[in-house]
C-alpha cells in the first residue's frame, strides 16, 4: 500500500467523542487529521464530528471525513479522518502540540 500521508503522525492515545455520542480511542494525530480505533467499521467518505482533549487540556472540536477504514478483527477497526472546517485557533493548538512532540 502506497503511503499517501502529507503530514507526519504522532502517537496519541486519548478518548474521542464521535458525533456527540460514541466514545472511541485516538491512535495518532497530525496537522491534517487523525487515526481512530473503533469497534465497528465506518464507511469511507462518511462525515463525522470529533471532540477530544489534548494532553495540554485544550479541547478540540472539528468536523472530519473518513478517508480510509480498515477492519483489523471482528470488533477492531482503524480509520483515518481528515479534519474539515478546523478553526484557526484549533489548528494552532494542534500545530503547537505536534511541534513540541517533534523536538
């Protein structure tokens, strides 16, 4: 499988609330999006709302689109989400977190 990522990813295991109702786990994050671990597969192209808190205690809320989804086992799926409509403030918070992690 060809690597299509534009931005480097950094491991981050924090809870994420998906569509204001489902709790899932983040696997990693980049400036452009993140990877989630879920119990059910989410269809590629689906639009979602994400809410999560970075270790800096900054809460991020963003829309996103599922860019890939891969079933790992019967109750374990990973999916990639590209941020959409991320506010400038949230973008700067994520960029600051990633900048600290990369040094």
